[in-house]
């Protein structure tokens, strides 16, 4: 597996996670705190998170298929982008697990 597959998953996991935390805070500000401007913020962040989550799904699925994960693990990684802060924890666990499997662009026969 190429390092770029893991790297693009990690970037999208962080982006999706940050946007989901911001969206959660915006929803709290809009509905619980009744703050002015929270509706516009929530709308913009919600749209951004929705579109970028789709990209996250593609990258996470690609990573899982190349890592040959079982279906349950694959689903957990895909769903992590919908649970606030879960993407950060799942990304860290996945990165630690796959670091040894990632090739740095060196052919397998050339490594000693």
C-alpha cells in the first residue's frame, strides 16, 4: 500500500472531524443558546461537512479495501465521520496499525 493512500485518509479524517465539531458547536449555539448568526454558520459548515464527508467516505473505503479490513471494521471507520471527535480517535488507531504496512515508494524487493 502506498503512503499517499494513508495520508489522504488522514487529512480527510481531520478535516471531517474538525468540521463536525464546528457543526456541533454551531447547532448548540443555534438551538440551545439562540445566538444571532448561528443559523448561517451552521448552514455553511453543514454543507461543507456534507460534501467533504463524501470525499472522506471514498478515501476511507479505498484505504480499507487496500488494507483488506473485515466489513465491520470498514463500517466503523466510515461511520466515524458522523460522530463528533470519533474521527480523531479512529484515525490515530488506523494510522498506528497501518504504518508498518505502508511502503514509502520503495519496491518490496529493494528493501533490506
